[in-house]
């Protein structure tokens, strides 16, 4: 700020000289100060206009704090406090994220795990601590991962301390919408070669009963399309 001049003592014999108007200069100075101030930080968030929903599942395209495309995701919450979300990224990877009350993970740590439905063979691999409460399980190949997830009606991630199986009925519709989102947003962002044109997700196959996952699957909370991702490291 421009320092003000000290006031002059005025005697009766003196006639104060008129100072030139400074309004334009002050306005310019204020504008320069405003430009010099750092802009308010932009937070990672849903891309406006990208939200979608299918039954109890809801999602959107996610952008980082620079506005760059990150992934297309969707998820659902369960009555017991569990939360399941699925992320599709432009490098042709589908990642299942899971948390449950009391679950604790070391961010960045690797965990031997197996993901399975009540039919077919499990997928074994490495899970990772996304943060202190969420674990991620990546699957290479979005289309193959969609085929796997739509073969049953319940899902379970073994080996990470979360023993509850989860009801995933209706996930096929959400996967189809997320796949279309990835084709659109991933191509627009040019973060990788454009994936093949989206094909309609296959209808969920009827589960092969008799090889259940043990306890009755956790039921969805019943809230329709209210899932909203919170920023995670």
C-alpha cells in the first residue's frame, strides 16, 4: 500500500493547494494487489454434468485439483456401514475400493488379497492401502473385470480383515454407465489411447447357488443414488 504523506500544519496565511485526484491510481493499485493474491485452491471433485445413477448405485467422472480427468467411479453404501466403490481409469484398469467399520490400513502398503463372487474363480492379487480406512484392489483389463463382477450377486475381498460379503445386485447397469463415461472422458482428456467403443454390459448371469460365501451378504442402505465420493489420498 502506498504510504500516506504526513499532514501539513496550516496557518491562517496559507491557502492549501489542491491535490490532484488519485482515484484512478488507487483503483489501479488495488487491481494489481488483487491480481498478485494467490487464487483460492481448487479441490478434486466431480466433473460438472458427468453424474450418473443406476438403481442404488451412483457415480461421476472425477477431476483433480487442476481440473484434469482422473477416473470414472461409482459406488454404494451398506446398512452395516460398509462402502464399496469402483474406479475405471484410462490405463484400462478397474479398481475396487472397500471400507468397513473398524477397518485400518497403512496408506501405500501392499496386501495379499483375493476378490470373489459366489460363482466362478476368484481373482488373486495385491491390494493396496488407499488411505487409513480404504483398501483398493486393481484388476487389469476393464472389460474382463466387468465380466467378472457381473457373474454373481455378492462380492467379497478375502485376506484384508473385512470378512463380510456384499450385495452387488444391479452393478451391471452402473458398470455400463461408468464404461461409457470412461470412453467419453478418457478420450477428451487424451490421457491414453481411446478405449474401444463402449459395448452394452452383459446382463448379470444367474448366480450358481450352492457355493455361497458364508454369511448373508450385507444389504444396501436402501438410499437410492446418494453415494458421493469424498476426496481420498
